[in-house]
């Protein structure tokens, strides 16, 4: 995989098409509160197709919440969030917003892959069953076809030998790679990563980052919350520093990470880049 | 002497290849002489002696009347009653299990009316003795002489029936009492199972585009079963014996029949022994069945996973080749 031949380009190309010339993600003044606590306070950003957008910042700054708002795992309180030009979770009719039915939200989510910090593989299903589950149950694709594709995907993330193994028998890095394959099996147009390497032993971080880098290089659109500065520098097209529920500074990684303008960014980077 | 591990064990992964060599060759394994626990030996002997005496006194007891026990053990009367006992247990647990899942999902619902109804149901059925419920259902005809099917408050009636004829068949009130009562208990243990599944599982399923219903059916409930099965097995064994309460409304399950016989023949002890032996046998069968169920729903958590994974891989390879 390190040779950087195109492993996921077919999937990525189809994904980029799906935006129909619109930005893949567009957030306009997104607000979100839990009780009295405002976790997001007016967030704006745009991710174009084929771009990798990295969210950096201290814990509690709202990065994960923002990510979970993109696929409507959390409802936003104000503002608008569009994925591929489609408003997430609501339907705009005249001047009113209508909440979507669970079925329509599910349809929207099915084209957005998500990878979690704690992997969240289904422990009662083997690696290949984890990957096949949604294509068979949600997209109603023939089992044989889904199985063949799942096997292919698991081979691409380097787990061709682990098809029939339950998650409990896999290392953290292997579990996270199965989780990435599981998300890719739905042929998503957008991939969300929520601190995908934070729960891993230091030795295993590399194998997961390798898969993610390959995806980025092949042109998958990705929004990544991470503390891996190296990843941000190497593959991000845009980075944003979040703190206190707002984006403090955003731009190309070379500007934000090497010549930050904001004091808050400088302080954060000085603590991370030792 | 070869250097390097001979059996990496554990996952059966090629762990051996990359392990660093130990600094020196392995010393001789420790062979220590174990401590002798004389007190334990004496204690064990005394207990075995007493148990043997107890068993002997029971087996040799003339009052048990073993010939009578053997006569009734496989007599048609007993076996007919046994069939009803099994049927009542099975159907009540079916009603209880399905009702329990429904009530648990209602109880966890965001809809206050649904969760409220579930709460009240559980409160009522757990709060009254099942014995009282059995007699209450058998007397349904006293407070609702006629049952109507229609639209309440609108005066529209599609049909009606005499409730006496419904509950005259003893099985009906028996199943209503046992099944509905069990549903209340099952609801709580299903709920415990559901909330024991990590929230991350639901999030992962939803993020894959699965609907809430599909998520519950395919992801949450199968994992909840791991917690539910041992307790539900316990409930089933308990139900097997609770069916004997049906004798109170003249139900002819096994115990009811035996009771009828000994009321006339006064062979009380031998027939009670017959009942005990059958209940013990059925409980043993249920215990074994529960073991298999636990193994099934515990998949992914078991030991010896490496071998099992190889077996599955071989099976799939064979299947793929056939295609």
C-alpha cells in the first residue's frame, strides 16, 4: 500500500460525482447546544469533492459534535448543514423546515461513511459479516455480490486473512481497518473520521493512517477529526482549528500549521508540535 | 535446543516469527511438592458419608413405595398431564417473551404514552401474585359477562361473545395469567439486556443508514440476548414449576392430575416423588438447551476462537468454490 498505487480510486471517483458540482459539505452558521451549554456557536466551512478536511483543536472544542452533526447523529439548533447540496435532516418547504422521517434520515446517512474512535464493530458478527451487513440489509444487494465485495474491500485494507474472525480476536488497528471497510462498503460519497487513531496503541496508529492516506490520495472526500499533525500536514487540503465551539482559524495546512495568524492557534500548535 | 517459541498459543496468528529470542536457554520447569490439606480430606469424607446415609435412607424408605412410583411414572394419566405442563410452559414463555420485548421497547420509547402504559402494565402484573391472577382470569365471566368487539365510546359493535365460554376451557385463563404475568418480568430483563448494549453500537448502525427498527432487530437485540438468555432460562425453569398452580382452577397439567389421584388413593408421597422426578428431568433438559442458546448468542465472545475461525474460513472457501 505504501507504493501509492490507486487502491480506492474507483470508489472515490464515484463519490466525487455524487456531489453534482455542489460542495460536498457546506456548513452555514451551525449552532448546537446540550442543555444550557453551547457546544457549537456558529460554524462555517466548506469541503469540496475530493478534498480532505481536518478538524484540529483541544478536547471539548466541538470537533466531534460537529462531525456527528454532519450525518445528523446530532440535531443542529440553528444554521444549515448541506451534504452534496442536500439539507441534512430537514426538508425546506416554503418558509418552514420539516423534520425528516427516520427512513429519510437513514437514506441520507447511508451515503455518508463514519469511522469511530472506539471502532464500534458489531461484536456478534465476523469481519466479513460486519462489512456485508449494511449492503445486504439496507441496500438489499444480493448476498453473494455483497460478500465478494466485502472480501475485496477487506483485502484492500490488508485483512484478506481475517475475513472469518470476530472483532474480539482482532487488534485495535485491525478492528479500525475493518470499520473503514465497513463504511466503504456502502459506497459513500463522504467519509467522516472521529479520532480514528486515538484509541490505538502507538505501534498500530500507522496501519490505520496508511489506509486513510491512501483514501485521501485516491480522491475520497473526507472530514477527519484527529490529533495526528503529520496526517494533517501530509494529506489535508484544508485544516480548521476549533475551540470553544467556533472555528478559530482555517485554511490550507501550510498556512494554518506553519504560519498561524491567530494567537489561539499558535498556543495550540506550540503544545502539540513538541 | 531450539531457540524461539514452540507454541505461540493464543490467537494462532504467526506471532512466533517476529518474537525476539530470550537471553538464555529456558531453565528447568518448577516441580514443587504440593501442600497436603488434611482438613479438607477429612471434611470431604464426612460429607460424602452423610450424603450416602441420606440417599440410602430415602431409597430404602418403605413409605416412598417405589413400585407405586414406577407404576405412575409412565402411566397415560401422568404423561397426558406432562404434555399439558410442557405446552403451558412453552406457550406462556412464548407470550411472555414476545410481550416482554414489546413492553421493553415501549418502556424505552421517547413516547411518554407508550412508556407510561408499559410502566403501568409492569407495575400491575409484578405487583399481584400470579396465583391470584390465575383465579381472577378463571372468573373473568363474573365481572365481564360478555366481551364485545367494536369501537369504544362510539356505540359501534362488530360482534360479541360470552366470556364464560372463552374461559371455560381451562387452558385459556391459564395461558392468559401465566403469559401476561411473564411478559411483565420478561420486559424488565429484556430492557436490562437492551441497555447493556453500548450506545456506540446503535450509532454505528444508524451511521450505516440502518433504520431504528432494523438497528434494534439486527444489532441491539442479538447482543442483548447474551445478557437475556441466562435469566430467561431461569424464568422458563421457574415457569415449568409455576404451571402447577393451574391445579387451583382445576387444570389437569401433571401436578393437577397426580393431586386428583392421591386425593382418592392417599398415595401422597409416591406421587409427589413422581412429580419431583419429572420436574427434575424437564429442568435438566431445559438447562442443557439453555447452554446451547448461550453458546449461540455468545458468538464472538467465546474461547478457542482461532480454531473456530479456521473452520468458518474453510467452510466459506468450499462454498465459494461451488458457486
